[in-house]
C-alpha cells in the first residue's frame, strides 16, 4: 500500500529490512508518540504517560506473569467437565437446534475448539495473567479471521467475529490463536516439528507487529489496515497465487446480489426467502412482528447518514438461520430488504448477543447491553466496520445486533493447507491480531512486556501444543457422551 497511516502486510511480517525493530523509548530519544493523560492508550491520571514509562510498565508485568510461565498447561484438579460447560451454555438456547451444534462440534478436534470458547476461557482464567488489558476478540481462532469489504469497498483482511469480545489480558487471544494453529496443523497431518513451527510463527508475528506498531503515532495505528491485495506477493508458486486470486475473487462476488439468487425464490408472484429446514426456516408470525418492531430501534443506533441510507430500503421477508458452530442455538434471523427495485437487495443478519464467555472471569466491563458490547468491540478492533452495524433489544429483553449478511466476505480453507501455507496464514493472523489489540490497549506496554527476545514465542508455543492435547481429550469426551446417548448430535447438518 505504502501510503501514510497504513501498515503494509509485508512490512508487518518482515519489516523493511527483515530485522526486529527497536523500541524508541530510551532516555533522550525523540519520541514518535503523541500521548494524552486522558487517552485510552495512556490510562488515567497517575498512570504512565510517556513511551518510556509505558514500556517500563510492560516490563514490570513480567514479575506478575513471567514470559516463560505462559508455557505451562496442567488442568486443575477442579477443572469443570467440558461437556457440562457446553450443556450449561445451551440452557437458554433453542433446544431443537442444540443437536446441530453438538453434531458440528463432534466432527473433529478443531471443530470442537471452535465451539468450546467457554471451555478455554475458564482454562485461561485459571492461570496468572499479565494485567495488560486490551479489547479482546475473545474467540481468536484461525477461522475467525478473514476477508470483508470496507465502506470504501476495499477488500481487507482482519478479525471477523466478535460475539465474545470483552476487555481482558492480551495474551488470552494470542494463546487461543496459537492453540488453534496447533490443532489445525495436527488435523492436517503435519509433522510435529512443523506443528510447533506454525504455532510459533503466529506468536512471533504478533510480537514483531506489536513492537513495530509501538513505534508509530496514534493516527498511524488507528488507520493501519491489511489490504487483501497485498496477500498475493506472499505466495511463491504459480499454483498458490492462482488459489489466492480465486479466494479474493470469490470474496468480491459474495454480495447481497449473489445471495439474492441463492437465498430467495418467487412464490405466487412474491419474492421470499427459501425454506431449507432446519438451517433456514421462515420467521413465524410473532417473530415477524417482533422483527418489524425492533427494526426501528436498531435504526436509532446508526449514525444519521446511515439511517438515511437504511430508510431507502423496504422490509420484504425474514427467516430464522443457523450459523457457525459455537453460535448454533442462539436466535439468529436474516432480513431481506429491497431498495430501488426488486433487483437492489440488501440482506441483514440479526443475531442474539449473550454474555461473553470471558465475562464471568474478568471485572465488569463498561457495557450493560450485550449487543452494544459486540458492536463497540467490533468497531474498536476492526480497521473498518460494516456501515449497517447496530444493536437493540428484542422480545423478553434479549439483546441483538445487526450487520450485513454478505459483504464481500471470505475465509481461508484451513483444512486444505500445506505446512508452508498454514505457517504463512498463521503469521498473517498473528499480525492482524496485533493490529487489532494496538487500537484498544497500551501497545507500548505490551511491546515492553514482550521484548526483543523470543521467550514469549516459545512459551506460548509450548502452551499451544499442550492445549491441543487437551482439546483432543475434550473432543473425545464429547464423542463419548454422544456415543453413550447422553448428548444428542446430528452430524453433517
């Protein structure tokens, strides 16, 4: 990209000279940072405000949680049963959909990891942490990164799931990412040495990126982004370049107009959403009435110019939709709107927002409404967010958030990745995670904590491999519960 205020992916992964950057925080060194006593990066009055002080604060956190200590993973004697944790999550979900959730999770250890954010949150909370707080994604596994369109229609690579976002110690996201790399690599049959290397690359990329971002000014960090077109030079072979080009092409075609042909049909002269039970079913009369009512409440959370845009669409139809793995059972709907004419569609997704899996393990956050929490977290973490992102309350006081269903979205096929491809993708995700954390947390303190040495990289890699073992064991527990009839699962749905 190369323009001021951007953060090119090649520089993020390798640096301009391929070397680790120095932090410019020594005495007498001109500071590239602009700070304020009231800024979120600097903290409130009485906390460190200069780059040097903030870096020292990060180094001081090593006493509370030594970098090498992150490598330890031993389940506590009172560790909750993972199946019981999942069952507890399902108590207030749509019970008829829970077998789909369990069926998807039992498919593989990686699928289990995707759906078991609550299990891992409890495990992370049981260990000492740095106290260096950021707005966490809360579920930063490999498949929660991907492509999407900015409001300017530029295709970006970034985090793309925020249901569990919450304020907490930065390393929790890094550990979940590294563990997902290890689980995916083993599932792909990679040799153990390459499993370890891929996990370590994700952590090293995070550390290198956060240290480089620590040297930039506030606006440069805020405007930093990873342009998807910069991914092509990272792959070497012609075959891989064609594959990346095809992925980008598919993402650019994934728009509301494309969904219009797949998700709708004409019945008795009227356009409606297709019926594909149990994954896509028409909204009942009561649900339809509620959706129309809360539409106006959602509208009020948008900025004035976006309300004006939304007002140019009319409500056509709505349906209940099953999405994801961990989200199955939550109330989720899609709404079809029409703009200029019937060939100008807009699909919005309305998804229930529940308490973050991190919430019971951390101090109370600033958001009372869970839909507000999700939307605010997404706006903090993403380089650019959906223009239709909003939130409101629905029937029975349930929290929901709204966003576009398809807006040039795309994701990687992790299951088909070679060791080299997975290693490159892990680096990319680590870099994107660092950029997201740098917007909401004290990037200088985190960089000071991490340092130039690779101590943290190796420790979190050790944790990732051990936690991959734990994930395999937990997956086996779920499979045993399904086999015994304790849990009902519908595989392949």
